[in-house]
C-alpha cells in the first residue's frame, strides 16, 4: 500500500506542486485582504445555510403526508428548522458584518476549546515522544482564541480572513512538499533502476 501511495504521489508530483503554489497564493491574498476574505467566507456560509433551509422546507412539506405516526410532527419540526435556517441564511446575506462578527466569536470559542483539549491530550501523552508539539499547538490555540476574544468585535474584521488564508497557505505548502518528495522519490527510483 505504501509503495502504491508513493507511486501515485510521484506520478502527480507536478500537479501537486502547481496546486500547492495556487493554494498558497490564494492564502496570501486572503491574508493580505482579510476583511474581504472573511466577508466572502461569511457569504458562502449564508448561501449554504439558506440552501439547506430550502431543502429542509421541501422535505418538511413532503414528510407531513407520509402517513406514519410521527409524520405530521416530523414535518412540522422540519418546517420550523427550515424556516430558522432560511432566516439565518438571509440575515447572513443581508448583514455580512454582523455575521462575520458572530463567526469570529465562534472561532474564538472553538480555538480555546480545541486548544484546551490539546493541552490535556499533551499532558496525558507526556511520556511519549513528540508530546511537546501537541502542547505547543494547544497553547497557541488557546492564546489565539483569547486574543481574538479580547479584540472582539474588532477582530471580526480580520480573524476569519487570516485563519482561512493561513489554512490555504499551510495546505499549499504541504502539497508542494508532497509533490517535491514525490519527484525526489521518482528520481531515486529511476537512478536505482538504471544502476541495476
């Protein structure tokens, strides 16, 4: 299995490097214009929630007539959830700044919770090799979450865009490294075959 994976990575090395460069460039652009990137993310989420609400509404109307014991209640519950989803989606699209502030608050809470769990996990694994990286990740997550929380609502203007941009840059660099490693593997394999 490992050889197959290496071979696939090697065969697609150029594609991975190009894709990695593109992702990293998009990430840099997002970090250079974090407010615009944050609004774009917020609008996308608004569209997704609105779409989900529309589909849920259709389902709620259909399930009411299925004739089983809970059909009317399931239909009513689905319709209520659908209307709530449509309302949230519309609000996010109408007022992206408020939506961005709310998403930023969620991001801060998320980072603190995940960072706290990583710290606990690192303490649990303190006898294992590499536990320090987990601890570092947890501490940085908590610190970033607290930083965003302390600067909220002003952080809403930069936090989501920077987070998305950083994620794209990291993913892009990872893909480039994978592609370069695949290229090196193919070179080594080629030299090995020509030496035989």
